[in-house]
């Protein structure tokens, strides 16, 4: 059974096809409104979410399907000690496809090995968030007109930011991308991604702690929240959480066609004064996520022979 746990579970061709389907959904939504009639998506969220869960649910409703699920571990039998494996087997009796978020890295993978229906990783710990990456890619494509040939800066918590890890992996499939890693020393991109993705694929990258010095070079700026929930020390989190705050002043030397992305939720990393700047793309990114999730649900249900 085909599941999507890591963004690299999808080939470049498949990602490009998903983007094409999402763009067609945007142009012709009525064509897709009955595609999943009678089918059920189960959203199994063991960790809080606003965008991912509700965009999956919205995506399934807009495909004519239905949704079941839970939004916290406390309201599921996980609170009584039920395993992820058993949960996946049980939900396979009720639904046609699962979207799962879990605080533990690898939990959606375990679910996929025990489910008899496709499982989509909706974010697992500090590891991966493939459908956020699909949203990011569609946003870059729509804003820049291409997924090749630009300089992208990743700023903030590059250590725990699973959306950063997934997006860098996906970008390794595209051509001529320069990566600028902007973070405090304590929150640098893990070595396994630098060596296993950037070095392995010959992607040029630089590391800096200084956003202002590199902002004029960027075509895309991917801001991230410092992931307080993954810190062991509250004191360390409080010291680092406001390391980078993007303000109109800091954008003065940025390119006029810079695309500013953020997976959200935003805490303090981007001043609300930037929201009306034409370079701010983070709310468009939210909407793009729904279209890409629609495209992915369609693909996996088709491959499973459900539709
Ligand atoms: N971007 C993202 O994953 O947001 P949520 O945590 O609200 O789902």
C-alpha cells in the first residue's frame, strides 16, 4: 500500500504531477467536487494543529468525501495505552486513507506498516512534514514561476524545524538552487541533512547568524518559528525564541520580488506590519496547502484502487 511518510517517497515527476493537478484544481474546482464521494479520510492528530488538520479536512470535503478523526491524543484510546500499530489497524476498518500527526519521529511510518490503507505523514516530531513541503513548492512555483534556479534563505530554528528538513530534501531534486542557512549556533541545520542532502547532491550552501547581511541576495526567504515544544530547557527556549524578527526595516535592502514564506504558526518571527507587503506569501501558502493535499489524496486513493 502506497503511503507518503517522507517527501522523498515522491519522485520529482510525481511532485511535478501533483503541482499540475493542484493548479488544475485551482482553475476547475467543480471538476473535482465529486471525485471522492463516499470515501472517508481519517485525521489522526496526536499533536496540536490548525492548518494541517483543517486543510486535510477541507481538502476531503471539497473532493466530495467525508472525514472522521480526533485532534488530540487525549481524546483517543492512545490515552489508555493503545499503540500506533493497533490504532492504524483499527482505523483501516473505518476509513479509506489516514493523515497522521504525531510528536514521535517515525510514528506515521509505523502506522503505514500496519494499516491496510494509505497513510500520509502530517508531521512527525522534528523529522518530516511532506505535505507542508508540497504547499511550499506550489507557493514557490506560483510566486517565482519555477522551482529551479534561485537563492533560498532558511531562517530560524533549522534544528527542530521539520518543514525545513523536508523542503531542503525536496529542493535537492531541482536545479541550481543556492541555500543560505540563517540560525543561531544552537539551532543549526543537523549534520545528517547537511551531509546527506546538501553535500550529497552538490547543493551549494552557506551558514550565517546574520539575516540582514544576506537578505539582499535572497529570492525566497523561508522564516520559521523556534519550536518551543521540542526544547528540553524553557530557559534556552526563552533565550533563543526572538533570535530573528523580520520587520519592514530589515526588508529595506531585500529584492522587490522576494517571496517571504513561513509554514506558520507565526509567533513573533514576522512583524504583522509585513502582512500587507506584496512579498508576504505565507497566507497564500496556507491556501496552496489545501490544493496540494487534495491532489495527494486523489493520487493515493487512485493508486489504492479506492476511486
Ligand atoms: N504548518 C503547520 O503544520 O501548521 P499546523 O501546526 O497548524 O498544522
